[in-house]
C-alpha cells in the first residue's frame, strides 16, 4: 500500500502552483489570449477597473474532484463552461474565499440556485453601477430547459443537474463545488462616476 501524506497534495499538479500564490493576485487580462473573449465581452458594455485572479487550492481541489466524479458515468456529456456571475465588490471577496453559496440566492427567476450567465450585460441587470463579475468555471452534464419559475428548487427530472433558461442565457446550479471562481473583474457602468473599489 502506498502511503500518502497531506503535504503530497500541495506538490501535485495542477494544484502545486496555486499553493505558492496569494489567494488574489493582480491579473493583466490584456495579455491573456486564452480568455480574451471573456474580458472583451465585459469591455463591450462596462469599464474594467481591475482584475484579480483567484488562487484558492481548497476550492479548486474540490472542483477537480467533482469534475472527475462526473466523468465516471459518461464523460462525453460533461461540459466545462466559463460563465459570468454578477455581484457586489464585497461579496466578490467572500466568493473568492468560500465560493458562491446557492443557499443565499435571492434572484431566482429560473431556479433557486447559483446563477450564471453567458452574457455579462444580462448578468448585470439587477446589480448596481459599480460591481464585480466573477468569471467562473461551471460543470454541466444533464441540462433541463425551464421557463420562468421562482419556486424551482431543483430540476424536475432527478437525473438533471443544471437548469437553463428558455432564453439560453442563464444556467442555474443546485449543488456545491461544481463551479469555481477564476477571476474577479471590478467594473463600472460607462458614463457613471467611478467610485474607488477596495481590492
């Protein structure tokens, strides 16, 4: 039997680099070719004030465990998406440490869970002029398309893990660790006075 110590996990890829970094680091999104479209999607409607990259090995480790678990039955159905979650700058800091708590959802147009959108403009609809986008990795496998339903606690079919709005813009998750906050993007609506945001 191979003995494994907790310290070994800090050296294992892909978590090794995260353990050596601060939980939040300044991020130069202008030189990010991989995620360029995500940031430009925000810049189309908002002024970006600052971007932070989230390095949280505990959250990311749990996310990776769930990703592998979901691959077991049918890896072809599993999709890893990058979606937007709009929140306040204060909440963004809490999310970077503890992830999104779907139990505290109060905007439940398409289900009482953690909500994500393909469109930053749509995600911002109920936010203030100064806000923060979380760009998140989100795992989806079996999706149920839903109409507006403020009382939907879980998808109606047991095998479904995600609900998707009939507009195709909103994904809702009802469990923990199937999403991970990659970046915090502090922003302000174009045309509004910029209020300094503490990072």
